[in-house]
């Protein structure tokens, strides 16, 4: 037989449930620069810079709703590089179509994006090469495979040589490919 519970007991259960979280994912440190530069661009009425910054901030905010939100400057750098390549392709298409005015706007956007990409500090190529060669030697000594996949897995695994370090995966993959080919 069904017995209704008292209203007070139901309310106490509801109070125990936390309906939403106030914790927000961490934002990259470069986002503070974006927001400040956005304000400065608004005051200066710098439309091209304003459009670029609004688009970047919008993409970062939208990424919070995805399974892999942008939380580091390296992830933000990959987003900036993706936007640079898109703008360069658009500029090329505008040039082929004979639209110099639109091409000029895209070139300006590329220069603004590259300015922000230069603000992200990453590891140097020589440092990455030495770490990759050391890890390759460790894999060979342990009797493991000396292919690119296992090398990258060992480098970026939790506790690996490049885990948590400011190294771009694409750059490391390129260096790993060259090192494995030379070995």
C-alpha cells in the first residue's frame, strides 16, 4: 500500500540536493588580456580588433559547454592558430575573387591573431628535441616499440616527460616523426 510522506520530510530532502554549482571551469590567463583589450578596442573604436576579440571570447565561452573546454593558454593557442588558418584561406579566396577590400580585412585579422599567438610562451624546439630523443632512448632500452604513437603516448602520459609542460602537440609530433625516422 502507498503511504504518502509528510511534506516536511520531502522539503528536508530537497534542501540536501544541490541544484547547481557555482564552480566554473578555469579560464586561461590570456583571457584576461583578451577582455582588457576588448574594452580598450571599444574605447578606441578599433573595429577589426574588436571583431577578432569578440569572436575569440565567444568561442572560448562556447567551449565551456563542450566536453573539452579551453582551460589553458596552449588550448587557446591552438584555437588562435585554427582561426589564423581560416582567415588566411578566406583572404586567399577573396584575392581570387578580386575583392581586395575583403582580403585586406582578413589580413588585418591574421596580424591581430598572430600578435596574440606570440604572447603564449611555449617550449623551444631544441628543448623538445632533447626530451624526445631521451624518451626514445628510454623506450629502446626498455624493449618497447620505437614508433611515433608509443613515443607520443609516453611523452604526454600522466607523469611523462612533457605532461603539463607548455609544448604544442603538433610541434612535438613533428619532432618525434623526424627523430624516429632518423633513428
